[in-house]
């Protein structure tokens, strides 16, 4: 989870490193810790450290983690020879390592030779049948080949064994959303919220899925989850604020013909609208008139 | 920082002095065979002064306190980590030209 301070620190280090101000190693450590995908920058600055023998020896035993990080970044940027060289160096240093074996299979995957990669993964799994990362790579391979139902099947089998892996639940939820199977995606997000209730972004995604499903109950639950997101982020999440406004207007549209129950919902909507206007005035004042007309049309149509 | 540390040491010394005077007071009471109901009034004031000084030092010496609210400006979660375990490599970035000077020197 990337907090605001970590994001500020990351941006500062990134601008510093891009303008040749040093601090490349701290940037790479931060990217590794936050598990971000900044492959082009990692490749450029990682190689600048690795090609400089004095900086390389200054790292000590961390040198090998850097080789691994640069190898994966090179595969992502399609510089496969750089990746092959890094893996060769690692293989020379650690001849019997399963981790290096995984990297070699990853390289086969990046080259596009799916059958060879599949064989490599199966042989690695024979030695170690409960290796989580290899199971996940099989799912990723199925997804990369376009075999989405196969990926779902593998992922479901994986989750039957490793039910606590929230990355896998998130991946499954995103696959279901891409296939428009929203009920199953809602189930996955519910699992995520159960295991990590303090992460507001899961609440937000769940509310989005419920709002897409539609229907009065789903809209009311979606509004509740949008408001809990606003609570957990201190009111700074613009998407949740918009979600509250849209949900309220959708609910009043659905209940228009039914019995006239006076609901308290308009209070939340007006508060959210006020916060949005203040935020826009501060950050994007030229878009403020569009926002006010949009919000007015929402309340008028209800 | 050094002032806070010095005040902390001073507060601890005051507490030790108050303890020593209480022990001496008890010894005196044993000689006169009276009951020990509590330390005398000036020892109590000394104790409270030592308490205040030590607490002040304990709060100022360690440095800046960090926020614990999950929704405060610095602690709020801004984005989730990119799911690197499921990363795939045949994305549209494959068609970008590779920079020729990126090589690993042996």
C-alpha cells in the first residue's frame, strides 16, 4: 500500500534521479519496497549502477537483488539480452538456486516460448509443489496467451489452496470485471474487504462494481461503501465523492414512482458536492463551471 | 535536545534524592518508634517536581511524533502496489524501440 508520504518521497527521488542528481540506489530500494512497476527507470538507473564497478562493489550482498530487479525490468522493457546477461551472472554465483530457475523460466515467458516456459515451471513445481509464485506465473501465462477462462480456472484452483493471498483475489476480481461477470467480482472484493478492511481502495472498487450492477439494494450498499471510502481517506478521494453524488441521484430516480419516504440521503450528497467544489476551486479552477452544471443536473434529475 | 536530556537527568536525580530522604525519614521514625504513615510534605513536593521534569524530558527528547490516524494527510493510502506476481510481458510496450546503448558490461 502506497501512502501519501511514500508517494511524495517517490516523486521527489524520481525527479532527483532523472535530473542526474544521484540517489539511484535509494530510488531502486523504494520501488522494490513499494512493489511498483517502473521498469524503464529501474532498467536505466539499475544498469548505471551495475556498469560502474566501484558502485557495484559498494552495494555488497545487495548486488544480487539488484541483478534480479534489473533482469525483471529488462524483460518488461523487452531488452532480452540485458536480462539474459543478468541471469547468467546470477546463475554463475548461485548454481543451484530455485530463484534463478524461476528467473530463467520468466525469461522464456518473455521471449514468447510458452511451451518451454510451461515445461520449466512444471519441472520446478515437481521439486517444490507448494511454490506460490510459480502457480501465479502459470495463471499469468494463461492470461498472456489470451486464455482467460483457463486463467480463471487456474486461479480458482490456486485460491482453494492459498485462500489468504489477497493479490490473487484482486487479480481474480479484475479478470471478472474485464469479462463483465460483476457478481463474481463483487464476491472477490468482499473477500478482500474481509481480510483488509482498512484499505479504502477495496471499498471503492466494491462500490464501483455494485453501482454497475444496479438495482435499489445494490445502489444503497454502494453508497454506504463510497461513504466508508471517504471516511478512510479523510475526504480526499475525488472518485468516492463523485460516487456518492451519482448514487444518491440514481437511488432517487429508482424510487421516484414508489412510496414517498423522506430519506436523509440528500445531506450526504450536498456535503459531498460542497467538498468537490472546494477541491476543484483549489486544484483545477477552470473546470469549476463544468462541475457545477454537472452537479446541478444530478440534483435536478432526481 | 541536549537541554531536554539534561533536564531528564536532573529529574531522575531529584527522584533518587526524594527516595533517599524517605529512607532516612523512616530510619528516624524507627528511632523514635512512630508509625510510618507517608513521606513528609517536602518530599512529596520534590517527588511531583521530579515527575514533571522527567515527563517533560521524555516527551521532548525522542523527537517528532508520527501521526497514527489512517486518514491523516500523510498516512492515507493513495494507490495499491502493481500486482507484480501476475505481470505479463506481451503488452503494447513491446513495439517501442529499444535503446541501443543499454547493455550490461561484464
